[in-house]
């Protein structure tokens, strides 16, 4: 039987679209590495004086694991240990910022730790150790987890165990400052699996309350203050570049994860807003008023799993459409100019949407290349 030309063309177009869709995340990752990594291998934020943060290194390691790129993973780990962690990440929390000082010397600019990076790095090392059957990664991951537990986990009277944003500077008299985006529930559950003797179960049990209290009007605030009596209030400021990750992490929770629906309900203000406005806000005040209505394209990418979790296809399609419209063929990235943070949010959001990775209800990582 001979196919008509128009049918052949339609089939070729469909196959082409399927192929393109399947390669979207991998292409974005390839272009990200070409634009934001050097030969050392460090992740470079060009919008901040070419600095490198522990966050960037941690995300890069996670994406390298998702891409099954062990060589790049090793390069990122090696640079991080040598430049941020005193040569041994199992015994030193990584410094959070490295860059060029006023005397044009490249060095650590701030030696304090950043717990969001530390959690992602410990979790990724442990998952990489299991996935690639590499005991050294497991040893480093467990050592880093112990450092987090000893130096960043705090016990707040009246509230319980929580991870401080860093080892220093987040406790003032009888008040502690926290950040919901620093404690993705699935990662804390994963750490509990790998290190059951640690405080991770206690921390995980308190995350839903932390998220709920940081979003009194359904919008997450970047920062939240908790007193030793357990009194909670969103810190002065806005919900913006940190808060957007709370929606992202929540959207990526497995349906069977304990307290998932409770967390999604607590941050439903964003969903209500998106049903009336196709672009997510850049800044939301603690009382729920929008201060800046036009968030960057990375915010739209970050909210794709969140909309999918809420089964709101109209919102999800609008978010995907905006990300697609901001794709630039010249760079293979999103946005003009393509910014470091936008690409990271897109790699998370699109990677999850395209099923490159998943977290199960206990926080274990499922990878696309291990299936079948």
C-alpha cells in the first residue's frame, strides 16, 4: 500500500516533533554547560561578576546525574572540594560564594555555608553512589550529611528541628530565621533513608508547618522568623527568587508523599493568581499583594510541575507556552540574555515535566536512563 504524500508529511512532522520533544531537556543541559561552565569545571553566574556558588555546583551535580554524565559530575565535585570545602567535603561544609575580590584575586568571598546547596549536594552524592555503584560518593554524601546535622540543624523550642539557611548568622536572641526553599521535603526524606540515625525525620515532620506558616495568604515568603516560643511570622520582605522554589519542590512531590496535599493547599494563592494572569509575579508582599507582576521566564518554568500537581492543564499550558516563546535558537537557552537562575529553574521544571527524573514517596530518585 502506498501512502499519500500528505500522510507521509504528517507522519514525518509528528516523528520530528516527538524527537524534538524528547531532546528538549538534553539540549538545554548541553547548552547550559557550554554557556555557564568552564573547563575547571565550575558553574559561572555571569550576571554576578562571574562568581560561583555552592548552589550552582550542587545543581550542576544533580543535573549531571540526571544526564548520566559521570565525567562532568566528577569535575564539579573535584572543583567544589578543592575550592569551597578545604579539600574534603565530608568534613567541611562548602563555602557558599567564590569569585574575584576587589584586588582581582579569585578566592572564597564568603565562607559561610548555604544549606540549600549542602542538602542538594549531600542528597545527590548519596543517590550517585547508589546509582553508579561508587562507594566514595556514598562516603562523601554521608559525611556531608553529618556536617549539615551538626552545624546547620537547629532545635527551636516550641517548634522543633529545622535546617538553618547556613551555619552562622540566622539566630538572633530568641528568634530564628528560616527559608522554606532550603528544605525540599523529598530530599530530606531521601536523607532519612540513607542516614536513618540523623535528624532528618524530625526535620521532615516540621516542613509542612514551616511552609504553611510562611504563606499566610497562600503566597510563599522568602524568609520566615520563628521565636523560641514557637511564634511564627513571615519576615519583612517579599516572596520572590527563593520562594519560587517552594512551589517547584512541592510540584515535584510524589502523590503518596505524606503531607503533600497539605503543602499544596497552603500555597494555593499562586494557583489562584495564575488562573487570572498568565505570567507569575516577581514579587509578592507578605499580605498577598503583588508588588511586581512580571516574573522572569524561569519562574514560569519552575511552576510547571506545580500546575501539573494541581491538575490545572490550562495554567500548565500557559506556562509551557511562555517558556517555549522565550527559547532562543541562537543560544539554545531561554531568555534574552539567558540568565543563570532562569536556566536552573527550567532544567528542574522541564526535566521533571519530561520525566527525566522523579522522586518517589520516600524521596528516592528515579532516573529516565535507568528505566526499561
